[in-house]
């Protein structure tokens, strides 16, 4: 028995694209199996824009681990307490929104990494450890290696600081919040605007220059996503639970209404 491997981190290291099922409305431990059946590699559990509580999110994380679908949780802005608790519950990664500079990134990393990188408090025998009480040195090293720490870039000011944020030890991914970034740039939803595309390129270059990965959320148009993949982005938010339910439901209802 050992620390459960983070399959998303493994795929990213192999140069493969990974995409998520975004969860904010569903409340069931069946979510990981649904995501796997659909072909998604990870679950984006959103605690920033939903009323989901930590207990439900933790149960979904624990249920994910045996499936090989990585549970990664976005916490509310600056919420390191919730971040560490969800990691103890089985999350294999944490997303911090609205990160503006390297000092913030260092604080978030420090809360989520065990020594010597950070100061996270030890918790023994959880789901990521397959409920085994591993020696502390193995526990700390293993969980540091298998936990993804993600910083969201969502303002022009953060774009300018992207290289410094990416350079922080313990940061794994710069995740572009496409909706908020375009809005704060004054071009909301204009994902093909040259200025937006240039900002994406700057963030992707900052991440790769530091040996980190870059990601993109908020953009779901299949006609333009390949262009962002060509810019080096491999970590994608794939689409939200409610959007998929509505799309499928509307299509079926239209069939019957036109029958």
C-alpha cells in the first residue's frame, strides 16, 4: 500500500491533454464513475461558485481515487483552511482563484505542501494513503509529489506577474480563467480577440519557461480550443455538469416536441 498516484499529473508529464468534468450542481458520489464513463481524466469540484459543502466534496474526492479520475478542488479566494481540509479528505489538487502575485502564490503553496516546501499539518491514514499509517517521511514526500497546486490567472495585472508566479517552488499549473480574464481586460467573452490570445500566449510561455504546465477554463467553443492547445495548454476545464444536462435534455425534448 502507498500514496495513490495522481493520474492527471502522470498524463501531463507525458505531454498529454487532460480535461475535466466540472461539478457545481450534482451532489452524488457517483460523479467520478460518470466522469470516467464519459472519458474525462479529472473532476473540477467548484467550491467557489457553488453551495456544495466540504463534507460532500470530500466524499466525492474519496470516491474518485479508486477510479483513476483525479479530484481537484477550487476553493474560495485565499481559503487555505478549506484547501488543507479538502486535501486531507482525498483531493489530489487545489485550485486557488484570483492569484495576483508571487507572494500570494508562496502563501498558498506553503499551506498545501508538507515540509520542507511548506508547513502543512500532518494527517494520517486518509483515503490518499489507502488508510494506512505510513511513516511521516514517506507520507510527506509522497503527497507532495502527487498533489497538484494550481494558481488561476484572471486579471491583466496577474498576466504581468505570471512568470514570477510560475517560478514559485511548489506551483504546478497556471490556470487561465478565461471568463474573468477577458472581462477584466475589457473584452468579455471575446476569446478570439488578439489581445486575449496574446495574454494566453504570455501565460503559457511563463509556465513552460518555469517547467510548469498551463491550463484554460471558461472557454468551451470546440472551434477555437485547438488554437489554445497549439499555444501549449494541456490542462483544460472540459465543461460543467449542468451545461451537459441542459444540452442533452434540450436535444431530447426538441425531438419529442417535433415528433
